């Protein structure tokens, strides 16, 4: 049963421009993974984030898996990931046959702690996957410093962070490879879909081969040079993505405004905190989230969640830390107290790009009501 909420958490923002672009794709006859809009979407996306190359994929998870394959990461290798993230960050590490090494997060930004990254490095470590959690940029300067010192790859999980910047540069463009997601709940959507970006022409060329079952895009014969994947985006999805990309500045502006309003209305309220931006970073505020200290706020995270849901307001807990995931129990992961505390007390609040200031005020009124 699908529950309808008056104020949704992260629903897609679809309008007339999207319908126009999708109809154009339908009328062209190109509806599957072949069509000019895929290339156009890749080029427009690369230009927007400032990457040299972009390769569209069926989803963000596939883009992460592809990134690890491109970098030659496999059995015997270790990849460092943050404890607090969506599970799709770590699953591709296992798909590749490598071993995930989970480290704790910074209690203010909620992103991977670079100091703990360095302590987790062994002779088997090959890569770091920093996540820009909920659209908030990680400390890329320190992460890149560690990566250079130990000769490690950096794969940026920017799946939630389109439009966020660090030192004026779009996240996803600092590492060897960056990945983005266009799931229905992301800043822009193609219904599903993802994007891999890189400035390395060899990685980009091989990525185009591997997403197409190992067959070169220009090949006449069905000759497959490598064992690849069916990871291609469709022309219909690319059409939707192009329209959404045009509207992205408005989406980001609304999210910034609503995040500022949340901070204004919730500031100085005992028992409430939220994610901190680094001084040199600008979050896209994909999901504005709060920490609830039950001793000072009066109720715990679960009670606050129940009250909001009863009022028709969709909220959800922060991601469950990887150290607590049943699917990773047999890995014997060490506890990560900062991530576990954030999860225990954290709540994502409605952040959809079509919400009004009145919607945000209502959410805060219900949250603060007694």
C-alpha cells in the first residue's frame, strides 16, 4: 500500500518541459538505449559539472560498479568507505570482489573522517570512496592529500550531491572518477539512471565500451572486446534528464531557500542540530536533516517521526550505518560510534524542490509542537 503524504520527503519535480522532451524522444522513434539524446545529455552534463567526459548509465550503483572495474579493483583489494551512507556505496565493492573497509564519519559534516581514513590504510588498500552525504561536500582537500601520499584512487560518490561545490568546483570532479544518480528522489531525475564523469580519456573510452556489453559504440559487427554490462541509459530517460538539467538552477535555488528557512526556524531550539557545511563548501541540501537530542528536545527521534507522519508529513531516519547492516554482519565490521549516534538521533525532513516556504513552516510547527 502506497501512503500519500501532504508534504513529501523527496518526490520528483516534473512539469511541462519534461513532457515536451519525452514526446520529442517518442516521436523520433528512439526510445531504447540508442538515440541522440543520450549523447546530448552526456555532453550537457559534463559541461555543467566541469568534467571532460560523462558516460550515462542505468543507475548510480552501476556507475560505481563500472568505476571500480575501470580502475582494476578486484579480489585481494581493499576499498575504504564511510560508515554512514546508502548501502549502494559499498555493494559495488563486493560486486568487484574487493573488501570494504568501513571508517567512521565527522560528527559535524557527517562525511567520512579523513583522519580515520589514513589510519585504515593497509598494503592492500587501493581506493577511497568519499560520499557527499545528503548533498554536503566532504573534505576533498584532506582526502586527496591522503590519496596522493599513499597512491590511492579516489572515486567520488556524488550521487546525492549534483550542484554542490567545494572551493568553487563541482563535487564529483575531484577524484579519478565521480558518479551521480538520477533516481526518482534525487535533485534531478531520469526515472532511474546515473552518470560517470572523468577527465581521463582512456577511462571514458573504456567506460563507453563496458556499458555496451563490451562492444564498441561504432562497431558494425557484434564483436565484444571485453565482457561488459548492459548498463546503458535509454533515450527516453535522457530526454527527461535534459529537461531536468535545464530546470536544475531553479531546483537548487528552492532547496537553498528552504534549507535556510529550516535553519532560521529551528535555530536556538534546545535539542536540535543539523549537518554543518565546511567553510569552503556549498551543499545542495538534497535532504535537510536534523539531530534530535531527546534529553533536551523532550522526545526522541522515533516519537518526533511518528508525530510528523501522523500529520501527513513524510520523514525518515538517516541511513543505517554499514556496521549495523545485517547483510554485512559476516564482515565483522568494527563499530563506528559517530555514525551510529547520528543514525540513532537523525531525521530527514521534507526537501522536495517544489515545497513552498509555507510547507517548511508547517513542518517546523509540527516538529516543535508539544
